[in-house]
């Protein structure tokens, strides 16, 4: 029995106990109702009331669980509750099935919290990164639906200081752009990228044939998109660690905002159209069925609007 099914049983027992210990005489009870469900990383029960801990709609693969709690008011009679969890592909990942909630005759439950959890860490859910949905049903009727996201956690990491055993499933994408088609050069970008490539091979254990190197004129936007959306997704698996390194210009769309990596053929006058957006980069990584990913950006993004304006002035003065 997996952890998700175990929780379903525990929830039934807990709700039954709370219902038995917190009921009141049903002498004209107020109208039944419920509050908007809350998603959280934990829950603290005090009697029949559950207090969500760390409410959020964004979770990482390292989080223990997603709690979907529902506060019910003035519940009486016999009912059924059901939680359906849907993965980012729209497929039903798990359903609790209908289980009964029964209040003693002549009494009602003024307030209680029903909940179910989706286990993440160490479970199959970590293979489905993206936007999830949980539907909650009362007596076969949909009463609430909540969206949430499971994504890779981005944080500080320590890279090894001693050589690692080669892993034939690991990949690296190394990008160094020192000379641009229409932008000022970036000093030592190619040299730094070559150093990182050597580090990937000798220290991180990435096979030479699994390292994609794009330097200067090879690092066009089309090639970046081709490798990130085509080649890499077809060659990685759940045991892959992916390393991405970029050395070059960074810029922003002054009108709409958002950070962009400037490819060899990017144009500072049309950043959003010719640059590679960081948001899009992370979304592409999130779609990959891999163990983990590390992204290293050797590109300044502070004061982007000012630097972009300077580059544009330099271009127009030619």
C-alpha cells in the first residue's frame, strides 16, 4: 500500500472521530456551507479544526506533501467526500474514492476540517512537474477545484571538489558568446565556457560525447531552442543530471519586462523576439524527465535597462 492510500484511510478515521466528539443537537441548525479549500505543506489539527501550515500553491520535488484541506460548516446527516488528483497531462493520478461521513441522528457538526494529501518526495509524483489540479466532491457533486504547481527547487548548491565517476546519462549544455553579430563583445566569455566544459568532464563526470558546446556564431537562438526543446528531451531520462552554463550578454524587454539571454544573433532593439527568455528556459527544464538540473548564468542582469540603452546607442552611432 503506498503512502497516498494510507493517508486516505487515516483521513476517514480521523474525520469519523472528530464528528463523533464535536457534534451538537440539531435544533434548527444553520445552513450547511464550506470555505474555499486551502493548499499547504502541512496541517495542524486542534480538535475537529485543521490549521493549514505553510499555505502555498507552489511545491518542489523536495517537499514532503501537498495538503488539500476543506473546512465544512453545519454538517449533518450522511454524506460522501472524494478527492481526485490530476497530473499536468490532465490524467487522473489518484482518487480517494467515495468514503462516508456520517453524523449521529439528531445532531450536526458545527465546524470540521476534512483533508487529503498528495505525497511528493520519493514518490511517482516527482516525475510529473508542472501544473496539477485537485477536485473535491461532496455527494458526487464538485464543490471545489484548486490548481497548484510542482517544480524543481532552485537553491544554492555545492559542486564536488574531487573527480566524480563518469555517468553516461548525464548531459551538459555549455554556451559561451564572446563575439556577437551585432552586439559589443563579452571579454573572456568563450575562455570561461571552455574552462567549465573541462570541469564538467574531469570533475562532474559528464562524458565528452554528452557535452554540447555552443561558442560565438554557433550559439544562435535557433540552436538554443533546438537543443533545449528537441535534442536534450529525447536523450535524457530520470537518472540524468543536466548542467547548463551560459556566458554572454543578458538584457531585458524594457517595455514588458522579463530577463533574457542574448544569443549570437539577438538584437537589443527586439529583445523579447530575438533573446531567449529565462522564464522559458526554466519552463523547458521543468518539462524534462530528469533527476536534477543545475543552471549557471555568467551574465549580469542588474541595471539591464541602462546597459541595453548603451548598447543600442552604440549600434545606432555606427
